[in-house]
C-alpha cells in the first residue's frame, strides 16, 4: 500500500477520532449532513448517536436550518397531548423508547442535533430560505396561520406545508397552540386560503371596512385573524410513523418496533447492523418492518423469486426469497407491519465495491400475533392523582370493545406514597392488540399499558 496514502489516512484517522471523542455532537451533525441523501447511512448514524447519549430531534420550522445543526438548548417539544388526555397523548407515545435526555446530571441543557428542514422530502432550499427569512424578520412563527401569513405562499405551497407537518416540523407550534399534529394538518387548507386572501388584498391595495373606520389595519378582520383549528381525529401511532417515513424517508420520533421491546429481546438473536457477522449460513432471527418488496420472474419462466429490505432501529438488510416461498409469504411481506423474520446469512450479492450483504429468507411471522399468543395479562398503570372519572368510563368502554382471553388489571399509583393493584373480572378480559394499547394511550398518555 502506498506509504503516502498510509500517512494521509493515518492523520485523518487521528483527526476524526479526536473530533468524535471531544466534539461528538458536532461530529455526528457533520456526518449526517455529509450523508443526508443516503437513507441507510442516516439511519445508522442516528442510531449510533443515540446509543452514545446524543439527542437527535425532529425538524422544527422555528429552529431548524437547511442541514443538520447543533443546538445548545433542547428547544422544541414532543407532539402535543390528544384532546381529553390527562398527560401526554398518542402523538407523544412514540418517543420514550428512543428518546435521549436533553439535560445533563446538573439540569443544564445538553447540546443536541436538530434535523434540517432540507431533509424533508419535497422541501427545497428555496422554501427553507423563505422560512428562515420570515422568522428572521418577524421573530418566531406563532401558529400555522401565522406561518401561512408571513411565508411566501408561491415558494412554500400546500404540498410543502403538508410535508413539514407530517415530518413533525410544526410540533413545537402545535404544543404552544394546544392542538395535535393531526389538527394542524387538518387546518392547512383553511390557513392557506386565509393567507392567500390577505395576500390578494395587499397586492390589490384594497382595505377592509374595519381599517377604514379605525378598527385595525389590513388583515385584521375576524375571518382572517381568528386562528381556529378544526376538529380532527388524532393520528394513531402507526399513521404518525408512516407519515414521518413518507416525508423523511425514515422514522424520527419513534419506530414501529418500539412497542415490541420485550418480544424482540426474547425472540431475536441479531439486528440488521450485525446479523452478517455471525458468518455464512448462520441462522439469524430479526425483528423489523419491510421497507421495499420486489418480485422478479425466474429465467426459466416457471415462477418468481423476490427481494425485500427489512428495517429495524439499527439499519436495513436485504433478503432473497426463493420461488417456493413467494406465494406463501407475498401478502405478509407486502404489509407494513412489524415482523419476526428468520433467515440464513448468504454470500454477498454482486462483486467488488458494489457487493452487498444479504440473507436468505426462511420464515416470517407478525410480531403482533406472537405477542397476542404469548400475552396473558394487560397491566394498566395510572396516576391516581390525575385520573378522572370520565377517563375511567372511556377505559371501561374500550376494554369491552376488545373482548378476548387476556386478563386485565389496574395499577393505581399515588406517587411516592402507595400503589394498589386491582384485578379486573372476567367481564373485562381483552384481546391483546396494538390497537387497544394505542387507544388506551390516547386516553391516559404514553406507556401506561403493558402486555405481559
């Protein structure tokens, strides 16, 4: 190997090692920015950063730049509570399993990495510059309606705003306004129309009647200034994550596997990042979601074989499905749901620098079905000081709507004082399901219900 190359690579190794050791947040922010167009690399670096205790926060219209940046203060906030919840709603139920503290042991703010607005699909640099200019001239954007009034709608159109909302870039504003991400999304049409009307009035030089009689300046009519968000059903966790994947190319506030931590710990023996390290022909069991599924015809014309990419929190890995298994597993592998997948380590596909590692598919089962089959108890932990009678009535109704063979119990806690376990009778036996857990969390907040 050329010695001059060795010296150069050696120096670069020392420099990057120094940066990663003493400036880890800045190092990962730069790394993510350099590879922002490579989804696999971004997923891998985010997972590594979080494993090192570095918080990677969603994009935010008031705080994000174009690329990944370092912030000295946490800023922003988790998705706002769903209507009627006593603590956090379904929107925030996704983050705890993957969240990293944004304060140190002394309570001071840690440095965090903030997603860039340019990482959102369909949001070009021109749109980002317009957003930055608006907040630079008039201060923080206060609401969706304020955003639409102050940002040039010709460069930031409705599709751009929809992508930003789906990516969570309005979550901080949503919390300040006491609404959910879904309600912000539902108000986009109304906010855009009001902003367009105000823009037309400004351009035509017209003045409304209130302005003529001293009742305010332009845009001061109730129709234009009344920032009301229409009622809109909150997105279920699965929908929220799907929208994030659509707008970013990956999940940021959580992952579909976050709800299956105990099952993953019990039934898997590898991750997408390390499965090929077990050696050729080794049998590996992974949990993940199918990101890409493709079928191709056999050369002899007798059938089809398939490839699919399985994604977990550590990254992605490709599987090859033989023709004999395509028909049996096509429907399951085409669904967007968490799976437990068994396979064997195959020889790398391709040659040279283009070669990529893959697994040979053996079997797949839905994680939801595995958990339902293995679960015998639904444990619901509630704060007795916060729970209301209306919430308990809603819980009773929800349990009766999901009858099954799994027992249920309430764990009523008075913080720092006592805890009482109340087994529920046979009338409240339930069918273990993701839908039930998600709806309970919509009532009480995240992580209050656990299947055992």
